[in-house]
C-alpha cells in the first residue's frame, strides 16, 4: 500500500506510521540547521566588539557601510556578522 497525504491514519501499519513520523522529523532538522549557521551581533556594542571600534565609529558603520547587514526594529539592532564582514572587506573599511 502506498502512503499519501490522503491515507487515513487508521489504515497505516505501525511501521508505516514510524516511517512517516521519521521523515517529518528529518525535514524539521534540516530547516533548523539552516538557522544555526548564521551569526548575529546585537546593538552598537555588537558592532564595536566585532570591529574593535569606538561607539561613534560603530554608529557610522551602522549607518554607512554595514547598512545592508543591519536590521533595526525600534531600538533593537541586529547585525548579520558574515554579511557585515563581507561588506566591510569590500569597502576596505571606513577611513
């Protein structure tokens, strides 16, 4: 018997049910791994620590060369570190 999305659960054997549940768990694990590879820094302190700069310079970076790597919701600043490093290296840093 072929198991489809329309197959009633009552029609499945225990083995078929285990297979279906195992496939769903594997799909969830793949999706979760995509997010764990990203690195984020938070706030101006995160920018300061990542680039070892002063508060004023971190503010300039946020509004300037790192703008595309920054997401801001109200006062919350989130920086994608990998993207910020690429932008920083492409621009050669602020002078």
